C-alpha cells in the first residue's frame, strides 16, 4: 500500500499545486514527485521534513500515522523544533498571558517602553520570540489551539496600545503592507508596518485576504514607494509570485519597490529572488536596514 505517495498526491492537490510546481519549490525533477506519488521512491528524512514544512502538516500526517494534519500523534520530536533557551522576560510574559494575567504581562512590556523606538526592541526581542515559542508549544501539543489564538489576540492588543504612542499621520515615504491572499498570519507584517511608521514612514497596514485589484487600488491611491508582502505558509508562495507579476504589469504612475518577508522566506534564502521581489528582510529591524542600505529610502525619524 502506497500510503505516503497517496498522501503527497492528496495534499498537493488540496494546495492547488501541480507536480511541476511542487518540484520547483523543492528544487527536484518533476519525475521525483511522480515517483514519490507512485510509491517508486521514498524521500530521505530531510526531504520528508521539507515536504511536511511546505504543506504545513506534520511528518506523521504525511506518513499516514496521524489523521490530524496539524498535531503530531506522539512522535513529535521529529518535527518540532528543539525548545530554545528563552529570555526569562519572554518566559515570564508567556506565563502571565497563559495564566490570563494580562495586566502583569502588559506591565513587563510597559516598563520597557521609555521612548518610541523601544517598541521595536519589544516587538523583535519579546513579542516575536514569545509567538514563536507559542507555535512550538502548540505543535508539540503542550497548549491548545484556543490558547494560541488567545495569545495572538493579546499580543495584537498590546501592539495597538504601544503604537498609540506614535503620532498618527506621517509625511514620509509611503509603505503599503499586507499578507498575501489566503494567509491568516498577519502579525509579522503588522510589526513591519509599525516599525516603518516609527521610522517616519507613512505606513499603511492592510491586514490579509485582499484581492489583487484592491492591492493595486491601495498602491495607486497612496502613491506607494514600497510594498511589503508577507507569506508564512509555503503553499501561498505561488499567490505571492502571481501578485508580484500583477503589480509589475500594472500601469502605476511611479515605480514601487516590492519587498517580501515571513517565515517561508526565512527558511529559503533565495526564494524572494525566484518569485521576482526586489528585496527581502528577515525581520522588521532588518527591513529598515535593507531599505536604507539600498540608498533608495532615507529614514525620516
Ligand atoms: C499566531 C499563529 C497563528 C494565528 C495567526 C494570527 C494572526 N493574526 O497572525 C492563527 C491561529 C490564525 C494561525 C493559523 C494557522 N497556523 Co499558525 N502560527 C502562529 C504562530 C504561533 C505565530 C505567528 C506569528 O505571529 N509570529 C510572530 C511574527 C512577528 O513573526 P513572523 O511572522 O516570522 O514575522 C517576522 C518576520 O518573518 C518578518 N516578516 C514577516 N512578514 C514580513 C513581510 C515583509 C515585507 C518583511 C520585509 C518582513 C516580514 O518580520 C516579522 C517581524 O519581525 C506561528 C509560530 C511561528 N513560529 O511563527 C504558527 C505557525 C506559523 N502556524 C502554523 C500553522 C500550521 C498554521 C495553520 C495551517 C494551522 C491550522 N491547521 O489551521 C493555520 C494557517 C492557515 C492559513 N491559511 O494561513 C505553523 C506553520 C508551519 C509551516 N510548515 O510553515 C507554525 C510555524 C506553527 C508550528 N510550529 O507548527 N497561526
């Protein structure tokens, strides 16, 4: 019985990928995918892991050992990242939120916010690692999905309150940031948009699930200088590539720089080039450096 091959074929189709598309993402020949699906070949451990990552499922699910795509059935050490050594402040912040003590959690953050640029430090060094840790705990079944949802809502509330310290309308260069259509993860691009706002950009954050026509309208109406597209799940990469083509082929009054970022790019350092973006940044702080290094944009702060 070819359980693995059948799983690959089923999930590939669910994600709307052709064998050719999957082969391109994995940088293998199309025949390799065909062989997997027909049970002629079986991947090594690294390739199994990559396939699971690309599909956003567990290795157990790929192997037909678990009926659940998102949680492992016991054999979790294969897929879950090792627990990282966490900054005690991050750990304390997580504990408070999971104990539903948001007052104490927010106190940790507020004590760090003496000037507006401290928000960047809090984002990158407290909230971001806390969210990554929450993802890890969810993946190994240590916390429930409801706790993961709650945690991300609390983080977004805290971000909104922190940003109320930064003035509303800015006169600087215009950045339009959003997550590619279909992508639920939008906290990362929201952080990026906020960080650019702190650096004086007129930063317009659009959230997620926008049709291409609305993206184009936003770029046109705002006369955007740069557009930021966020992708977390590997199966949304094609949508991002398509959107980049649409933006390039549209008749904009002025050229716009297209920058991309998000988990999927952090795991494949050349992917941004292959999908036609102008630049990539690994996190919000890095983006500021990338944009100013390019010399095209000078921080207004
Ligand atoms: C919160 C969360 C959710 C929330 C999202 C809420 C929201 N409004 O965003 C909810 C519950 C909705 C969710 C859903 C899902 N999730 Co989820 N989620 C997470 C979690 C825990 C945190 C994500 C996050 O906010 N990270 C913090 C931000 C700040 O980090 P970041 O996104 O990397 O962003 C930084 C950089 O990447 C960069 N960046 C990001 N975007 C951009 C854009 C530009 C232009 C630039 C320059 C830079 C840049 O800068 C950012 C700031 O520094 C992660 C764990 C993780 N490791 O990330 C899992 C995680 C991403 N989710 C995962 C999965 C599997 C899912 C689901 C498929 C689960 C399911 N079965 O339903 C769905 C996805 C559905 C979909 N269509 O998208 C997996 C993905 C695994 C994989 N193979 O890729 C993860 C890794 C969890 C895990 N350990 O397994 N998720």
